[in-house]
């Protein structure tokens, strides 16, 4: 079972170790944290005298300090789903993923009837206003219902509808800034108008579960589409005469690509290819984690669809050929990018922290270790196993 976690009260303190900064990896570094913010992150030898007397929380100089992970596509964990997100469910999901290194996340919905989506938005809005003790929920990612009937994946096709700007406008008016990403099929009726509306309101417009041609994706990028969910999955594949959705995403620098780095959804060579084509800067690590994440194999649900988890692989019970999210955590995905795909620590950290922060428009406050940013910090050992987690300057401890 997932561990229940709590906050430790800390004031100003120092963390010594190898520090991954925007300028590179510092072999003998230190981070000074006070209240919620990082005050200094750099060479230990250059630590300002003002911080020299602060208590030391991490003394192990060989430990690796990296920025907290940012997951923009996660459905649940530890037995709970964001589609049924009362305060207990939200605490459990965010607490579990915090224990796995996620410090910021988007509560991701499933394709569902509008009243069910309304309910999730209301619950997440209330949760954000009440104070969040674990991973910070930056907002909501609507994965559907504006997707393709031909590529539903683990989404319930009964609830798929064309893009509806009226719904989006009403949601934005009621909950300003809550919706941070919307996944849609750009080839469908009203989709281009919806993409333009989303970008005008600062919301990530992402393609996914789509039957779009190469040309339709490029037209959507012209309208403002700027991201692709779970690259390669639930989209028209690359063909040398019909590049399809995958080819458009790989060839257009305006579109960031999410990747599920679990060794199940995408072959490591395919991740290498898209990483190189995106120059490593427009690749986002996501989990697409569902409720079974952190638990044993068995029967679960994703949204309102039954799921069977076997060997950690989640598939629809009635359609076992269809993957149903994942049981991935961000720390496992980070290790996979480094150890199996061959990305450098800097590249993997960019994919797991900085680029998703950019996607959220939050790169000035999270995503890297530097002065002025929120104290979202992870301590890893030499095998990239997670040792400790700080969120907003407060350590999250397993009971």
C-alpha cells in the first residue's frame, strides 16, 4: 500500500550535495531554503555569509539534488481517481505522488458527461482554495470529451462530443485559471476555433485521441495548438507517404510532446527519436497514472471503465489490447529516461520538471533550482532512488 505522508516543520536550512542547476551540475553545491523559497543554489564555496549559520538538513555531499517533478497528465493513484475527487481522494492522490517526487500536478479528467466534469472542477477548485499539504494541484487537465470516436483508447466513447466553446467559456468564467490544459482531436468540428480560444486564454491546447492527418495537425498548430498528449499513443502513426499526427508532432517545433517512459507505452528508441527531434527541450515526461498506481495487481477502474492490472500493465477489462493509463510514477520515469533511453541528468530533469513548468506558464516559480523559486527539491542517491522530498520548503516525510 502507498505510504501516508505528513509535513515536517522547517524554517531556514541548508542542503549540501551535487546540485543540478540551470547552468549544469555542481559537484560541491548547496541550497539555502527559507519559508517556501530557495534563496541560494550554487557552489558551496560561494555560499553567502548570511546563510552560513543556518542549520544543515542534508550533509551527504554525494547526494543528488534536483528540482521537484511536474506531472501535467495524471489520473490518480493509491486507489483513487480524480474523477471521484473529494478532499480525501485529493489528499491521497497528491500525498502518494508527492512521495514519488511529484511536487506539482494537474488533476486530469476522463471523457465523461458534462455534469461529472462540472463536479471535478468544483471539487478541485475548492481543494486548491483550502490549502494543499502535499503535491500542489496547479489546475485541471481536461482529457476529452472533445476527442475522436476512432481513437478512444481508454476513454468512454459514449461521452465523446465535438468541441464546445460554450462549455469552455462557462467553466473559465466560473473557475478562472483552473483549467490549464485541454486535450482534443484537432480534425473534429469546432476544434480549430476551440484551439484559438484556449490559447487566447493562456490554456495549453493539446492534441490526443485523434485521427488527424499531417495537414490537419499543421492547421491546428497555425491556430495555436502547442502540445501532444502521450506521444505515439492514440494518434495516427508515422508513414513515409502519410506522416500523420505523429509525423506532424515530430516535425513541428511549435508542438511539445508528452511521453510515458514506462517501457510499455513507447519503445526507448522511439523516445530517443522524438527527444532528438524536439532538441530535448520540448519533451515532457508524464505518468498518465491511474488509480492502481502504487497498489498490487487486480481489478480497478479508470473513469467509469473497468481495468485489469497484471504485471503492472493496465488494460481495459473488456478490451485487453487497449492500454488504460499506466502505473508509472515520475521517479521511475525519470530513471528510465536516464538509464534506458540514455538522456543526461540535465535532459531528463528538463523533461520531468522545466518543460512541464513551461507548459503551465509557471517556469518563473518552479521547474529549476535557483534563487527566488519555490523550494520544490528532491534528494536522490547514486542509483537515482528517491531519498527525500521538499515541497514549498517543507519536507514531506513518510510515516
